[in-house]
């Protein structure tokens, strides 16, 4: 045998990915249903079969140009698919069938030229994100919460109340389960502003930056990490924007982006998490990908940026340089979601948290996996 070619088929909603995919590494092509995508990393998850159940048998666009000199590793993950069957076809002959709920991996030496997939009628790849679980109703705390943050270990949660003008924090008895949150701690920020849009918290939990609707950034220091009742107001910074809706910081606190309509505006700080050292940097116009941005969240140590819009759109960019939107790759469109007042994705992509208009915080899991879209072995 000659070279090992990797071909992966993935129907697993546990990944922020198309639920059905063939990937040929040597060509860097994705084969989804009848379409072929030239893609170094990602493809549009709204294309092809990713948004629907199969109502009739379909044979996908085959991977061609194979030979007996090429050994192909085929990985099939249909564990979370809800129904149906797939056939692996080599040169027109079914050599393997995999039912939903199964995971299979095997080697194929194509005797001639072609490898393809047949999805039987009824095959349902399901869809991400999963239903919200582990919910926490915070409406009685404030009926207009803005923004949502979690600590790296999932023990702490924070938000900002636009009615009572308070910072809020909670301790969770079980990591990343909002329903286990204890009674909230609070700190009044009415002395700085009366209209709020988002909150950011440092990983350590010793700094909070609150974003006001008039584009001011307000910095607070917490003497007890992630306990907003220990907050002290430090300083403010006027970004000069019109009405930004979201803010997201790099881990070191020296870079932040403000979402302003279809623009992402860079804010740099010479001292991390010190807004008094802030200056406004470049503006990235991303309106050709998404507009009316209301929430943003970095993941994978700044190599991915997820965005949500007031139009119920959801998607992400890969970033060639962490925390630098100017180095973004092709925008990946995610599934439509209802508009939320707060969103947060954990760094490893295991959980997405949303807060809806009724101020109920819930968890979706999982969303994305650090290995990328396809499970290419």
C-alpha cells in the first residue's frame, strides 16, 4: 500500500460542524451531499444535508481519483444521529453499512477510483444546539439582564442588570450548571451609568468591565475574585462609538473588541484590564458576513470568535492570530437561534450558555470541538 489518505464522515452534533461530511485531506476538500467545497478549515453548516432530514435515498458526490495504492481511513460518527442508515460505497458496491447511534472506523483500499456515501431515506443528523438544560431563572433578580460570563472552572457566573443597575455574581455548586447557583451577590453601578449592554470578567475574576449603551467602558476591581459585592470602581473610558452592544477581551486584557452594528472595533490597553490606558484601534467591517451584532465570544484561546446577531443569526470566524479579528478566515454560518440577552461559549467549546428574554439562563451542550469540524484521524 502507498500513502494513507484520511477520509472522515461526521454526523455528530457534539461538534460545531456539519453533521455529515466527507473530507479528503490530500485535496483539502469537503464533500457534502452533492456539493464540493474547497476549504482549508471550515464550511457553511447551513449547506447541503446539514439542516434537514433525508426524505429520499441520496448518493453523495463521490471522492474520485483513488487507487489501490491509497489506503483510506474512514471514520463514521453517527452516535448522536436520531434515525436511519448510511452505506459506504466503493466503486458502486456497498461494503459497509452504519446505522444511527453507531461509531465505526475502518480502512479501505479503493480497487478502482471511487468512494461515496449513500444516506437512506429517514436518516436524520439531528441539529445543534441541543435543547437548553440546567436552567436558572434570574428574572426576580433583574428583569433586564445583559451579558453572561463564566469562570474557566465553571464555578462562577456573572451578569449585569439594566433595571437595577447592578453587577451580579453567583457561585455554582456544580460546575457549569446554572441551576445550582446560590443566592446572587450584587454591587450597584448606578453612580457610573444607567443603561448597560454587556459585561466582561477577567479569567482570574479580579476585574470587571461593564459596557454602557453610551459606549463608555467602566472598570471595577474585585478584592474577592468573582464576588462582585467586593467591587471598587476604578475608572472609565469613552470609546467614542455610537451604541456598541457587546464587548469581549483577550485573556491578558490588553485587547478588546466592541460590536457596533456590522463592525468590530479594536480597543487596546497598554496595561491589561486597565481601561484608563485604552485607545481605539482599527475597525473591522464584517457586515458582509453578519450585521446587527449583539454578542461576541472568543474560544479556543482566541483562535475562534463566535458572534450572535439581533437577527437571530449565529456563526464564527477562525482567527489565524489569536484575538486578532483582522486575521479572520471564512465566516462559518451556524444555525439560526432565537434572540438572547446573553451568550457565552466555554474555551473548549463543550458548553454554550444562553440567557433568553425571560432572563432564564440555560446550557446547550456540546457546541464545538477543538479538533475542528470533521473527525479526521
